[in-house]
C-alpha cells in the first residue's frame, strides 16, 4: 500500500522457453526492473529477479540491498549456480510461489509495477520505459500489459479520443445545421465560433494547470 495502490501488470514474452531459468534471461529481467523502478511515481516493482536476488542474499547471509547493488555494479556476478539454487528454493516455497512470476516453460515472466497516485500519463511513462528497455536489449522480447492498471489506462485513452472526435463532429454538424437553418454560412460561423473559443479556453486552462484529461474532467 505504501508503494502505490494501482498495480500495472506486465507480461514479458521471451519468445522461447527456458529463457528465464538462466543467467542471461534473469539479468535482462533485472535490467528491466531497474529501469522501471527509476520511473517517477513508481513505488515498487516485483518480478522473478527480485525473488532470486532475495533468496540468494538470504542463503549467503548478505544484506539484500548491498547484494543488489553489487550485482548491479558488476562487482558480484550472478552465476548459473546461484540461479539454479534460488529457483530450486522458490519452487518449494509456499510464501513465494514461483508460478505467480513465471510459467512452467520459463518463457513468460510477470512484472508487477506499483504506481502512486496513478493517472494516464504516469502509467504511460511506465509503459514507454518498459518498451524502450526491451528494445534497447535487442532480444526480440515483447511486453504485454494487463490487469486493473492497464484497464484504467485504456478506459481513459478511449474516453479522451472519443471526447476529442465528438467535439470536432459536434462543431461541424452544428455549423452545417445552423447554416441551413439561417440560410447563411457567415451566420453559422458567428454562432459556432464563440462555442469553439470557449472549448479552447477550457482545454488551455487544463493544459496550463497540468491537469490531464481523465474520466472525471472529460
């Protein structure tokens, strides 16, 4: 709850089985977790890499944060033996069920991102960061969002797009109807322009205040 009440779920598709049971696959997942965790308003990121690191640090009697930092800086490598030992422990742990993080073939991995005071733009920043990182890795992986955070993101996007198109359509149809009714295109423009100007003022005020269009104010 302290990390954020909105959870955005990401499914990372490695496109081949066994990828997330090896050092290279888990390291790539760790890089993705690291990048997403640095995005503003992200409170926490949970994935298989976190579980592996936490398990290894506990087995080695090391501080979790110090162990993560050493892995990140390259001072301490993540070995094949470390991965195999951690996965063996996690597969028998009732407190950290590994099937919530990765499928049996180790092809699809689940990444849960907790976002504070989430809105469309903050969720969008997380999605863009995930797409950039997977693209920079050049491994051909795909990131597929799902869950409540993704549904709210899609809802706002569809609502705003519908709002924008409906405003434009309403102005055009009003202009046509008033022109026909008054028999003058000039009078139609005179009638519609104040409405269009008012809409622009409202949208400009929202932009200046940094208020994104959402479900409430659309």
